C-alpha cells in the first residue's frame, strides 16, 4: 500500500497570507489527524477527522481549520499567517479499529517570512 | 490532564551498548502508550504500542518497552545499539483513559550512536 502523502513538501509564505496543505491517507484509512511540530513546542495535536467529521480538536486558534472529503483526503488551512506558524505540519492516518496506530506522512515544511 | 515526560533530550551511546530511553506519564488511569521514531526529514514511524495486554511489548528493529503501572513508566530499551538507530524517539500517550481522546507526545529524545 502506498503511504501517507502530503503536498506540498515545502512552502514559503509571507505574514498575513493564508495557506492550504493537503494530505492523502493510506487507502482504507478513514481517520486523519494533523499535528504541528516545532523545536520549542514539539508535536502538538491540531485536529482529527473521521468520515468527514471533526472528531477532536486541539488547543489552536480559529485561524487553523481543516476538512475531510468523502475519499478521506484531508486539507488544513491556516489564515492570516504569523511568523510563529513556521513549523513542520504532519498528517497521520489510522485504521478504523486501531485509531492510535497512526501512520505519518513526511510533512509539509512551512516557513513564514 | 494527561502529560508525558521524556527524561533527557539527548542520549548518546556506543554501538553495541544498551539503549534506554525514559518515558513517564502522569495520569493514574492507565492510558494507551506508544513509541514512535523519526528519522531526519521524515514523518514518525510506530515502533511499538501498549494497549492493556502484556506489559512487556516488543516492537520493530529489536526495541521493546515495559509498562510499569506503579511507576507510571514506559521506558524503551534495545540490548545492542546499531548506527542505524540514530534518530529522534517520541513517547506518546492517549490523553484520556484507554482508547479515548487524542495522542499527547513527549518532547522527544534524540539518540546518537557512536562507532
């Protein structure tokens, strides 16, 4: 099976802009989670989607949003970018019956200037 | 609220030596526990998991971990380090008891292996 894919892999944006990141889960996985990874804060949970519904949400401002499509692909959007949003954004998918066995993609490296 | 602590942000061992990476969680309700590994410029890969079955859990690449409820610990070990084990290791726990909630990750421990 193909692994989790994330596009784009690298992105440079300017403060105030918005960005959309994409994630394609492993075939058959219906749960997709998003994480932000920074050197200072480590890995922080953003949100989880299952069958197009947000099942869980972390402690991030409303500028961070996401959605999931009927084919389980997911996107996350960050509006009004701030310098502190520079991070590696990781997407993970998991099988229905083993929710926390997460399979991670390589991430999208976002740099905000 | 659940929290997870990994003692030591950097651990260095010689090739062939024992690897011990420490992880402690805070909740009195036994969570599900996981170890993940991250190689440079890659996402995380699941090494092993504890979900209330056997307390000694074996994972991939020769790693194992023991769940000790009395110590609220889930330390990761490998008897003999290999150069290819150099990576960052993350302990993760579910933030509610059992299978609920979401994963909380530790800050990570970077393992270096000296020849």
